[in-house]
């Protein structure tokens, strides 16, 4: 079993920055992919960014150039640095680990971008 604990999030003004962190524990594959998804009210959960153990990354087009994902393989942590935040970034953000063909999710953390 894999457990994910997220931290960060909150309320920020447009143009501001936030950093989300996620710590994974349990039996995690050395080839696990870690990432962040988000879900706005009334919308589906969408990929924000993900990163492999080799450091290869994928980003949603809407966040390219503004968000940066990183991970510490030794500590099984993944961070999402979010800069130049926009109101449309408002959503619940979920940490995700894909390990041995199974998806694991954190409890979600609210990010609200508003003046």
C-alpha cells in the first residue's frame, strides 16, 4: 500500500506563487511516476505535471513556463512550484503516484487564486 501526504496550497493573489509538496510512503516501485493533477468545480481531474525517476517531465500546456515539478527519489517526495498563478489555476490539487500499474492519490489540497 502507498500513502500520500500533501502540504502547501492556500489562497494567493493573481501573479503570486505557491509550492505544493507530497511525501509518499509504503511500497513504491523504483520506476514509479509521480505527479500532480487538479480538479476544478464541475470539471474532470486533469494532469498538471508528472515526472519519472529519471527526471523526465510532462506538463499541461496551460502551465508550461509557469509551473515546475521536481522530485527526490531517495525521499519519495514530489514538489510543484507554481509561479505567475492565474484565477483559472484555482482547483483542488492531487498528488499522484503510478506504481506497478496502480494509481495512488493524495487527499487533495485547495489552491485558490483570487484578489
